[in-house]
């Protein structure tokens, strides 16, 4: 009892309470790789929501939301600390503000002793508000959609099936809805019935969606080889890496492969400037009997600036198919507002020179196999895989390099995203890296063959199943986001009308107020 009172007094103090909110906001990181405790995502928000609803004021609840958002961003992106140093705390503080309205709404609907109606509304409003936060921070200029809560379900078969219906957005909505229902169930006795009813309704709705969602019908196969050279640093690193890639690719001769994929920045010179490298890759294509998809990180020979480009090379040299990366990593590949924030290059590993962006996505033809390339963290964007599928891609290909974060959770987090893109689009996805983790997933999001871990230097051939159906997500797009924004719009209009409604004032009494026995006309009671 005494410890409970002490804990309550502690949470009543501003700084300890802010620390508790940041810690509560950080808990969901355990549901992401590498811990990958996918089931924990369904309870990870409960302490945060419970803390926010106990806030003494709505303003304090918004502050708890902000502090929790800071904790969430720091935890999910902690592996960026060696690169961004102190700058990561500034970014987390800025993006954490997005959760302040979410905290205010949690207090508005769950604070005090909420009625069953308010608690029921929270089960719709709070997941919608969370999706709005993910929508805003998924803008490429704010770092992209890394760490979306729904992506914790990348290895859960039923969840991947739901991703084909509403993408990772639907998974995020469901995860938050379950957390809200559990919070109400635990801490609001008067509203346990709607909480239980909501949990049952959620299970019923997801079961119906699971049963209704069309399964990926496999109608072909492709043998795709992933070449992962491993770590090569130092002045001669790019040259040694290319030699290793060349050696590993030669071993694929006679293995009847349809495509060979190298990782991001696998070639350090533009092939127009280095025809000798183009000839060496073309020779590999002839030896293996397959086109080679490389990735060039270099200054282009035909236009100014540095680009990251996926380039397809056939037996006669580059085929002409080229995709220039469109969504660049802030600070890693360009510095936003360099004139103002250029000092970041002196405190971290920010880009010394901005890369240039590509203008459009490209579907490449590799001997009848239509390829949809993505580079690095573009695989985190649901819309890019969807657009490539609409344009006719048979296979999605992600070329990545996470060597800077080799000993962190980043490589496994990055590899897991390919499972969601595959499930969303009904297309297999190959995630090829320089230093691991490389992975392949079928059109239903299920893993194909083993991963190539961060310690591997190898070439592995995957028998990749192909499918060409159209998933509901590809057909209808980000409809869960549209639904969430509609919910918040209706809520905003309702709140606005409530505030504008004039307060009722009772009619004036028609007779004078009666005096008590102790009053008199000369001396009224004051």
C-alpha cells in the first residue's frame, strides 16, 4: 500500500512522470526485430494509454503523449545514434510532438470514469489518430514509415493475409484497437462490456476479412540468385567488394538462374565512365545465362550529380533499363535545408554531398520477367510496391546496404519489411544486401528459403513462386487511412459544433427569492 502511494506521488511529479511516459512509449520496440516478440505489440501500448488517461489535465495528457512519442522514436531508431549522435534526440523531440494530440484524445475519451459510449468511441478514435500520426511521419522528408506498428506482424500468417486487404495500415489500426480495448478492460470497470464486445467484434471482423481475402495463386516460378559479398572497408573496399561479387556470381554458372541480384552500392562507378566494369558484368551475364541487376552509387556520366541507380546488365552490356532512387534518406543521402542544417555533417555521418532524386518508378524486362526495383529504405513505403505492381511487375526487388548498422537491429528490421510488401501486393519480393540480412518472400509474405545473415559472404539461389492476382490493397489503396481521416474529421466537426453551441441559461424567476427567517429587508444575509 505504501509503495502504491509512493508510486502515485512519483507520477504526480512532472519530471518522473515524463520519464515514465518516455519509457512506456519505448516498450513497443520489443515487438520489432531483432527481439521480434510480435504478440507483445498487442499489449505494449497499455501502460502508455493507462498513464495518459490518468493525467490530471488534458494538457498534461498531451505532454505524456509527446514524451511517449519521443521514447517510441528513440527506441525504434536507436541504431541511428552512432551516425546522428545528438541530432537523433532533436529529431525524436520534433517527431514526438505528433503524439501530443493522440495523448489529448486518449484523455478526452478515457480520462476519469468514461461512460460506455465514450469508451466505445475511443476504440475507433484512438486507432484512427495513431494512423494519422503514422501517415504524417511516413512522409519521406520526415524519415519515412520506418517503425509502423503494423510491421511488427511481418511473420504472422493471418496478419499477412490481412495486409493484402488493407496494407500495413490495417494491421496498425487493429493492433492499437486491441491495446485500447485491453486498457479499458483492465482499468475501467464500468466499460468492460463494450471493451469485451469490441474485442469480439475485432476478432469477428478480422476473421471475416481473412476468410474473404483472395489467396495468392502461384502460376509460375523463377530462379533468382542473391549475391551478398560481405563487409569491405577502407580505400580499396569498393574494388575488393566488386571482385568478391564477381567471384560469387561466377559460381552461379550452370545453375539455371533467371536473374542475379546484387545489393545497393554494389558498383562504385557509373558504367558509362567505366566501360571495363560494364564488360566484366556483361561477361558474368553470359556465363550465368541471366541478366544481372546491379546498383550504382556514383556521379552519372550523362548528367550532373550523384545518383543511386538500379541498372540491368545483359550479355551485351547495360540493357538501357535504369531506375534512379526517388526517395532519399534524410541526412544519410542528403541534408534537408543544408544551408541551415549543414552543421550536421560535423557531428555525425551526414551526407557530405546531396544525392539527386529520380523522377519516376520503372518496371524492367529481364528476359520476360518483369522487375520492380526499389532501393534501400524505399522498401518501407507501401505505396511504392503497390504502384510497381499496378505497372505490371512480376517480382519486387529491394537493393539495400546496412553495413553502417551491422551490429544493430537494423538489418533484420529492414529485411522484415519485404514480407509486408510481398503480402500487400501479392508479388514475391527479393531483398538483396551487401552485408546482410538478405531475404526472399513469396507472394503471400511467407519466407522462401533461409536468410543470408550479417556474417555471410555467399551467393544463394532461391526458387521464387510467382503470382499475378490483384489484392484488395492494390485495387483499393490506403483505404484504412482514408477511413481514419474520415473518423477524425467527423470528430473535429462534432467537437467544433459542441463548442459553438450556446450554453443554456435558465429563465429568471417570476417571483422574488424567498427570505429565510434570519433575513430582513433591512439586513439581508450576505
